[in-house]
């Protein structure tokens, strides 16, 4: 059922961009890369796009719906290219650093062959011929940045396609490196492995070597660019070329392959894009050969770059002798059919092979491969064990990673002998552990919300629909290195500390002589007093699973989000049990509810805290956080009564309760994460905030230089200024301090309840079994583009129904009878009548009762109404989402809670915000900055300003126009919030907690995450070397001084010279 929903949604989304004119600029020199790129072109052509492809190499297969343009290299150039590859292939390339340094020269020589391509008439015709109309350029990338000039010439957006993972060129998009836990291309590690000190240091070395290689390539690319386009007014500077890249398609799948890393939304992984969902029928000769293989068959392919002439004849002879003696059939990809290795009945040679279709055949039992990325991917997808014979580039590392994961073994092609080759083949064929491991991997690799094909189609169409989708772009693309890493702020901070130290030192001397001499005694004691005083001044799908929803928070607005999730999962066929403290505003027939009500004293205490905060102006973040902190101890103690309640304890003490997953509604209640440990089941969290709030629990990077914190309301483009970055840093620091104290009180509660309990871990390890977190946000449209881990699942708008429910009869009639439209007024679920001043309520009633529009007012106390008016309808509870969906609603007067803002944006309704506390002032400011409405203060509301504000938003169409435009963007997603929730909950259950999704950061120390130990050792090494060099220099200088010729040597002083 979920698959059908996904397909219907997907088809509806992509239908809008069909028939676009797309140019595939696939002018690299690697045939294996071309296979990936042409697979993309074929998919897009089959989806209705008009695709033109420009290549250098001859495509192995052509598609009837693609126009091909080939600019072939001269035969002399091809021979030279082959000679260079042969030379590299004859060397041991296992060491990534040495390989990169070795190929710098040959790489430049090879790349010079591409200059003639840009000069070719067929290339120039693409932009000079006015009859060519393209909507998008897809650049097949491999150190050929100068080709990105073509999209600028054509004045169209571009995307990039590359056969490597994001660690390769993700920096072009602003993707973070995260060197402490994300391996570079040339460092093979096992999935989920935490790199130790040595590996992290080596990872940095490999990264720097890659940067050197990259710098060399960019220098050459820049020279070609200047030669070809340097004076062209249509094209920006070379350094600005890639700033119009909309996104990059990477032929990888990070969730299953080697490293869990944070990625920007512009990083689109389509690993396996060349693999057909249904394999094509094999050619007759291959089909018969494989069907007549009772003992199975072996596929041998060393890829598209390695030719017969690149191989040692002795190696070829060894391979043939071993393979010809096997009982298995062998299909051998061989480029020179006039010079075969030998003839044998069990061996079939072919110049070209439909590799992925062959690997899909059940009779293939082993894949002997050079460990190219494409071949490894296809074997993993089809669950075939491997014997790797890597040659160069990323192949040795791919082979090592494959071997570490248990999918096969690696041998050296340079030192291959009959005995080891035979032994290796038998080991992989006869030991079932290899096939078992790779088949298990295949299950994870295939398990995705969208297939690689559907992902490609959606995002290509998305870029075309949104004319380049500039809103996806990270601010990092336009920031300097110093700004991205806050080096300027750090420098200013160090300068401030130095100046402060000088001032304190000067004051200390003055005070020392004039004030403290008789009080503090010794000089050391005097300075200690001063330093302490200075310090104080400075710090002033798994249907039918049993799921428990632990929604035991005190916020009714958060509960609405959480109950919406429970309702969706129940309708999907899961057995939902929900634990709440607050009375659910709505119930569902398929959900079992367990309510643990607060005692009267606890409820009154919580209400008093809310009331006290609500009466203050909370627009200043720091004063608000202090107000919350002041009540946090009492709040935590009241929540502790929940976990001590018999109904709560019964969840894990009752042996009849069998749960498969716990969903914790999270809001400063970490101690409740212990329940999943007691039940011995995985858990996920659900939170009504964006990832910047508790993303650190998953290891999500804060990226404070360009990702606004919860309370930073500047547009993201404005955050990058030094002033705003400083403010953002202060907000983050304040949040962290606030968070520390909340965690402190939570830990006290935890220790009280679970003291000496052997079933639960230490408090610091509580959240290490969190599989993922559902955030009620949508970063692509809401304020911040940021890198997220795969465990960060955004389901903003989850409470919004795809089809609104029919309204109650009284509401439907009231709205229908509103010829001038209607206004919805709701201050949320936390704010009660008692929290508002009578003057404010009177002001609001006087204004609203005089409007020609109808007004629906959410009001909790029907014994004390604001007043009576024919145009006002009061209700204790309202189906807010369904009301906002009504066409007659023209304005939403809101407290700017996250849920209400989201629903208004989704339905395209302009707003007037009256924020109270928590994130509401910041939500309101962000809403106003985006042009969706205006803000007014609920604490000093007067009739004139309130009436003018309502009139302004109602009568000026710019607000409705802006929010409706946003609504289009907000709804445009690969999968809906509902579909994402269903998929990922089922995923966690299917994979028993999905530990493979977890970032290594969760298990790393602060020092390791930021490589502080590596840099300390590096700094120490530099200091030691400097001291040694300094000592050696002094020694040499001293020696030189001693050996200087004395103009009056002692042995000549007493010498008498005789003269005649």
C-alpha cells in the first residue's frame, strides 16, 4: 500500500517538468564513468525529456530517444592515453597518497587532450546555434571544471553527475568534510567503525594530499578556462563558475557504503543508477552459456580502462591456466578477440558485456573484478561475492572496503600466481560466509524511500520546475574560508582576550600597590584574587508492529504533532499504544490510550510557570531562557512523578506487553529514554522543532557559521556577516548552557528513578540507542539549508491531512455564510484565558466585533467570554488544519507556534502574529521577514494598531501572494511527511534498530570529534622539530665561530723572524 502511495505521489510531482530539453555534457575520458552518465540520460529520456548527449568516447550502447554528438579523439591521442594508463597500471597503487602524487604529471598530460574538445565546432555550436534551446545542463564531472562555463553561455541551470561519493567534490556545494569520522576516498574503513587516533591522522594526510591534487588540477583547469573563455562577457570568473550548480548526483549510497556523514540537500545520492530494476534479457549466446552451467559460473571483468596491452603476459597466462581448469563456466571480458589468452570449453570471451544483467543471473556465483566503483556496486546489489584484483585510482580502497565487509577477498594483480589465485577462487566459492554477507548488504542497499531512478527523475524535474532551485544552495558557496570556519571571530576573540589580559595586568599592578598590599599578603595571593575577579566578570514498514508512543510531555501543542504520527501509523496497520499526560484533543479508534494525569498540585504548578512566563516580554532570547531556567527545576520534579506512576511502570513490568519500537515525544525529558532500554527495543524521537535544537544527540554538526540557531531569526543569507555570526554563536552558547542545566535536572530525576537498575545504562549513554529523530520541519523551505545526517528525518507538516476532513456542521455553515471572508484566531493550546490581561482581551474583542469578516475564536473558558457578537464564533477546541484549508479563511491571527505557522504556510494563509514565549517570537519574526504577514505585541496591544494590522494584511495582496508561493515550495518533496514517517518507522523495525544509520560521533569524545588530539600531537611535533632545529643551528653556528681563522694565532706569537 505504501509503495502505491509513493508511486502515485511521485508521478504527480514529476509530471510538471516532462518534455524539458536537457544537455548531457559527458566529455570525460573514462568509459566506466560514461556508463553511469549514459544510464542517467536514458532514464531521463524514457521519462519524456528531450536529451542530447555530447561524448568523446563511443557509447557502448545507444538509446533511440537520445541525440548523440561525439567529438572523437585522434588515434594518436588514444594511443598516448593508453600508454599512460598502462604505465600507471604496472605500479603498486595501494598507497593513496603516493598514487595521487604519482599521477599528478600524467593527469595533466591526459587532460590536455580535452582542450581540443572545447574548441571543436560541434562544441561551440551548442551555444552559438540560436536554434539550440536547453533547459538544463548535466555535466559529467572528473576534474573538468572549465566545462561548467557552458551552462553560463546557455544561461541555464546545471547539475553535476559524478561516479564517486560526496567526500570527493562535495565541497563545491559547501558540504562539510568532518575528517574525524568521515573517511576520504582513499581510506577504507568498515561500516560504523570509529577511526582511532592513527586513522584520523592518516585521514587528514590523505585529505591534504587530495587537496594538493585538486589544487594542481584546478590550476590547469583555470588555465584552460582563461584560454577559452577568459574574455567572454557572458561568463563569470573561473572561481565563480560552480556557484550556479544546483545540485550534484553522486553514484553512492552512504547509508550502506562505508560512512555515515552529514549531507546538504544538494547532495543527491543515486548509487546503483546504472542497475535496471528489471534486468534486460541476455543475448542468446550468454543465456545458453549460463543456463548450461550446473556448477555455476564466474564473471571476470577488469573494467573498461584496462586493456590486454596493459597486462603482463605472465599474469594473463596464470589467470587462464587457473580458470580453464575450473568446473565452473567463466565469462571473461576481453578487448582483443584476435589475441585470446587461450581456448577452453568453459570460457566465453566477449569484447563488451551487459555486466549488471549478467550479475543478476542466479547462476553467477563469483565476480572477479578490478574493484571499480560501478562493478562493486552491481555485485553488491545482486548479492554476488567477489575476488578483487585492483589496479589504480579508488580501486585498491574499494577492494579493501569490500574485503573488510566480508564480501570477498583481495589479491594483487602484479604478483598473481596460480596457487594463490586458485586458493582465492575456491575460498570465495566454497565458504558461504561471503555470499551471506553480501546478500545481507544487498537488502540494506535496496531499502530506500525512493529508488535511484526515481530520485534522479524527481530532482532533475525539481531543478527545472524551480528554475535552478537557488533556495537549495548553501551559503557556504558564497563564503570565504575564514568566515566558514569562523577564523575571523576566533581571531577577534583572541585579540579581545589579549587586550583584556593586558588591562587586567595593568589594573593588577595598580591595585597591588595601592589597595591590596596590606590585605592579601604575598604577590601570588594578590594576583589570584584579581584573576578570579576577572573570571567572574567574563562569565557574568513493518506493518502490524507493536509501537509504544511515549508522549508524556506537558505541551498540548507538541502532543498534536505526536498524536498525528500515532494516527498515521495506526492507519498503516500498526498496533499503537499511546501514553499521555495531557488529555488528548482527539482520539482514534485504532489507538490504545494510557493517560497518566498530573496531580492537581503538579498541574497548578505547571500552569503557574506558564502564566508567569506569558506575562513577560519574551522577545529577548537571553531573558526568556533565564525565565525558563528559573522554573526548570520545578518543571523537572513535576515530570518525575510520571515515571514513578504505576501505569508507567506497568509498561515494562507487565510481561504481556510486547513492543517492537518506542517513539518518545521529546521535550527536555531525556530520562524517559530509559523506557526503551527497559523494554529492550529500539527507539526513535519525535520533536516539534528543527534539527538545530537536539540534532547534536545524533551527532549532527552545528555549523554555527551559516546555520541559524533556534533563536536566530535572520534570513540565512544574512547569517554569514561577521556580526550575525557572532550573535548566532552567542545564541548557540546560551542554548548549550541552557541545555546543560536541563540535562542536569533530568539526570537527577533519572538517578532517583533508576538507581542501581541493571537494565538501564548510565545517563550519558541513554540516547545511544536512538535510531533516528523525526523533526517537524522542512529545511529546504524554512529558513536554513544545512547538512543533515541520515538519521535526521524532517516531517514538517505531519499533522496536516492530505485531504482535509469535513468541518463540523456549525463551522461549515458559519464559514459558508461569510461573503467577505473569515478570520481564524487561535493563541494555541498553552495560553489560557487566565494568562491574558482583561485589557488585552477587551481590545481584541472591540476590534474583531466591528469587522465585516466572520471570526472563529479559539477560547477555553465559556463561562467568561470576551463578549458577544454576531460575527464571532467561539470554540473550546478547533480542527485548525481543516479550518485553514477552507477557501473563505483570509487571515490567521496566531501566537506563532511552530504547528500553526506550518499549517498556515501549507494552506497559503497570511498571518498576524501575537507571539508569547518559547520559539514564538522567533517564528513570528521569520514569518514577517519572509513577507507572510506582520507581528504585533500582545503585551501592549491597542485598538488602533490592531485594527490597522488586520486591515493591512487583509487588503495588501503581497502577503497572500508570498505565502502561496512558499506553499508551492513547501509541498514539493520527493515523499510527503506522512510517507516519510511510515517508511522510516518501518525501516527501523525491519532492521532491528538500524544501527548502521548511526553516526560514529555518538560514540566519540569531544576531543576526537574535533581532532584536538591529532592537532595537539601535530603542534607538539612542530614545536619539538623547531626546538631541535634551533639547537642544531646554534651548535653549527658555535662550531663555525670556533673554527674562524684567528688573525693572531697563538703558535705564531713567540716566533722570531730573522732579517738580513
